[in-house]
C-alpha cells in the first residue's frame, strides 16, 4: 500500500511543476506581446510627429540635425529639379526671339536640356503693335529708320510688349540698346534732383531769357529784366524749356548732384535683369556748361535704351522705386518640373514718394498743356482716355550726322477708378520725312490696353 501513495505524491508534485512552468511561459509570452505592441505604437507616433528616429538609416537622415522625410512624405514629393539661376536664364533667353513675338510661350532646346518658357508678353498688345509695324514697312514716305516700343507694368517691371525694328541693323534689338540720345527725357532726373535738393515745388517761379529750345551761354546767367519770361517749374517741365533746366543744373546743383541722382535712377549701372539690355550712359566733365547741357538733355552723349525709358516712367508712378525689368513668368524642364519662378524685385529707391508725386504732377501737365497736348487732344471726352490719369515726357534731338531725328515719348496711364497702371517708352528715328510721332504711339497703346480688361500670362 505504501507504493501507491509514493506514486500519488510524485504525480502531484510533477503536475504542480508543470503548471508553474506553463504559468511562467504564459507570462513571458504576454510580456513579449506587450513590448512588441508598445514598440509598434512608439514607431507610429514617432513617424507621424516627424521626430528624429533612431530607426532611420544614416543615409536617410539629413545633415545638421534636420528631420529626414517620412515614408508618407516621400510618396508625395518628387525629386527636385535643378533650378535655373538668373545667369542661366539670361543665357537661355538670348536664344528666344522676344522682339516682335506673336506668342507668349516659347520652347527652347540647347546642350543643357529642353525648356518651356512662359513670358509676360500680352499677345493682344503685341499683335496690335506688329500690325502697326507691318504698315510702317510698306510706306515710301514717313517710314522711320528705326523704332522701338516697350510696354511695362510699373509696379512689377514686367514687360508686356516689346516691338520694333532697325532698318540699318536688322539683327539688333533696338529696345535693348542704349544708343539713343536721351534728349529731354533726362529732364525727369533733373526735376527730381531739383525737387529734393533745392526745395522746388511744381509752383516755384523761375525765369529765363531767349528761346525755349536753345541753350546759349548767355541764357545761363541769372538775369531778370523786362525781357525775361516768368514760368512755374511745372510749366518749364511741361514745355521742356532748356534755359531753365540748364540754369538750375549749372548754377544751383552742379556735377555731383546730377551724377548722384542719375545713378539712383540707374544710369551707368548694371541692372540685375534676365534681359540683356543696357540702361543709360552718362558722362560728366568738370565743365559747367556741360552740366547745363546734361541737365536739359541738350547733348548727344547722354543715351538711354527704350527699356530704361520704361523704367524711368515706372519709377515715377511706383512711389520712387525703380523696378527691375523682367519678362519670364516661369520655366519648366522637359519633365514639367518648375525650375524658375518670377519674383518681384526692386533695383533701387531713387527718390522719395513725395518727390514722385510731384513728378506725376509735372508729367500730367506735359500732356494737358505742354509738348504732348496736341497728341492727347480730346482726352477729357474720350471714352477710354477720360478714365485715365495720363502723364509723360517728350524729347527730340538729331543724331550727330543730322540724318535722323530721334523722337521720344516716355509716360504712363493710371485708372482713376481702379488699380490698373501702364508705363510706355517709345523712340522713333525719323528719316528725311517725319512720320507718326512717338507720343501718338503712346496714346494708341494706352487706348488699346485700357479699352477692355486685359489678362496677362498666369503667374
């Protein structure tokens, strides 16, 4: 009987040990499962919050402690294409036929790749100007030797029209070249300097003797007698009176002031633009009479490009800020990746906002009662022009050979009820027979642009 009891005890002891081992096993499995679950939850939280994870590989981590992209972010973002620098874009644009273009989108291929270039050119305005140029080329009398027309958005510097030709140099772009005498367009710079350094206002009274459009040394004396003419500063600007601007340049401001303000507007300065144009060339000497010639524009040595002329007009209605001319909205590569996007940039703040406002007054008077009054006759009753504030500056001067008379109009139009603005710059090189004046083209452009809402290329 003792043997069965021994077996019974052993059997009970064995069962107890088996149950204990199973309990330990179950607990171990349960702990392992909990740890796995906790680990999985931790990984999910880390990845969703974008925290740095020690589970990422060294290659996937960014430098300087920046967060590596998550798997979800990696699915959404494609690899970035190499972006174009302004210098690269300038090189590509040299292959684009922008002058007299009838489209605002261009496809270019070179050794570096294929590009789709979307520009700010307004096709409607371009076609309007191209028709005018086509007609000019058929004329036997009144055909200009060269002509350049630039239309710009003043606050952005965007060029929306670029047209012209040069019969003597057909392969050149006359809109870009700074070889046209600035003539009285330089009076914009002189007037700005006088307003800020001499305390002038549009109503400041001034005096001169002799003809309005000559510049003899005797006219530069501070003479006031019974033969003197009295005019306001605004009238002197509007009528482009040379002796007035010659006197204040030589006698009151001098070389340094003229040079400083010319530089502020962009003369003799490289403009960081994608366009291969030159701004303006100014050469000052130590001769006081030359300062008078410079100040009133009565010389052939001060030159500007039509693009720069549009910059000058834009500055006046852009509160004194000089816009950087541009024409490209964006560029895409062969795969459709955006590799260049336009950004608004300012070259310089040339003058105070108050000064710019006074210059608007002077330029308005040019149109209402000055040298451009005949061209804009009937503006007040015109269905389109009557809704605009229009200002400008004219200029005219023969070349040194006296074979071409250059005729300028640089101006602007602003909606009286609305935010629309436009700057125009036109130069016409008349040959033996005088044809359509630059100011007339300016009027045509303003009328065409503002007669209906005009959409630019998408930005």
